């Protein structure tokens, strides 16, 4: 029975839709989130990620489809789930004159049960800033405080909407450790992000969204494996090295462009690089910043949409 409970999805979404005037922000998406996993909605700004999460949290009413969170119909009974979930919004208006401790105490009073404030302060690395007012905190400290507020009621499911946006690399990795700690404690996490590295680093499964639709879903390994068995040879684009010319090089399976780079997906790296250098010499040009890498989620997104992930 315990195994069956663990396998039962804690979030179930079926044909979910949301429209704003003429814009179909969420266009009939379906997915589920399993207990104890970190599930990511990955996509550019405007893909529909935040709207989706706000409907799951009971903050917006869907125009169609169904949502069940912890077995509760989130569209019809949003108040029933709010005691059991934690919510970190993409932009939260926190009381600027309250201290860290005062704000956590205040949020804790909203719930039937709450974690000790001192425990949250230490867990989120805010011990030295416990008496600082919110408007005195750095951007990274405010993000950590926002996550602390999402955890104040010991939630079974935590929603994190773009939790590391605006943070420097060190701050981002610090929050990654916090998210991993949530999973270790048995909490289910659904996060949205437009950072490929973040999704690859944290998520057990990812749903790639664009223009309100889910284009592909699965583990990072599966998503890459479905489309790419090749390695990627990349270099700064050169007009003389056209796609027609590059497609005929030894080992090349396909070509793509990302920003100002050309990418060759090859099954034989050595043969492709040798052929590329020979072709470039023949054209009287040189491919700069030549590098080889494994295929990534960025390649999957580029293959699905025809463009790189937009910030």
C-alpha cells in the first residue's frame, strides 16, 4: 500500500486551458507530478508557465480542463489545498518594514501548523539577517526569504516560480541546494524556469512549454536521447560555410543555428572536424571558437521550436 501511495500522482492536470482575451495562454496541456519528485516546467517567458502554476495553486480559475492537487479539485475547492501547499511567487510584495523573523512569524500565523521560525531562518541561510528589515536584504536574500515563507506551513507540495531569476551564479547554486534538500525531506517540488542548466541540474522530469503548449515531456536523459545520439560541434557562424555545404560534411546528421553560432550534430566528431577545417580552408575562412559538446536540453528546445530559448 505504501508503494501504491508513493506512485500515485500528487498533481494531475488534464487538458488545461486559460485564455486572456484573444491570447490562449495555456492551450490544453496535460501532465502529472509524482510524489517526492522535482518536476520542471521549462520554457521562455510568455510560454504559459506562470499561468499554469497559478491555476494549480488555486490563484486563477481555468477556462477548461481539470486540476487535482493532493486529490483535491483545485479549480472548485482552492481553499482546501492552501493549508497543504507552499507557494513562492515569481514576484512577491513583501512587507518592507518587517524584519525577517517578524515576516516569517506573520506568515506562520496564517496556517493551522507551522515550522519553527528559527529552524526556517537557519535552513535558508538567513541567520545573520534575522533582525534585518526586508527592504535591507539583497536580491538573493529576498529570494531565500520568499522560499522560507513557502515552507512555513510544512507543505506536502511546493511551487517555485522562477526561483533563481535575477540571482548571480553563486546565489542560484545556493538555492539549488535548498531545493534538493526539500526533495530529500520528502517534499514534492514543481518549479518553473527558463534556465536550461537549472532544469538539467535539478529536475527528475521536465515538460518543455512554448506558446501555451507542452511540446515534450520526460527525464532530461530521455528528452535528449529521443532526439540526439550525436555530439554537437559548434563554432561562430561564417557566411561562406552555408548549410548546404556543411550538410555534406563527413559524419554530419543535421545542422542548426543558435544566436550567432552554427551547430553540426555528428556521429563522427573527428571526421566532421577534419572535413569542416578542409572546407573552411577551401572557402578561405576560419571557424572561430570551435568546440565539441554533448547534446543538451538547449538542443532539444532548438529542435522542437526552431529557435533558442528566449530569456
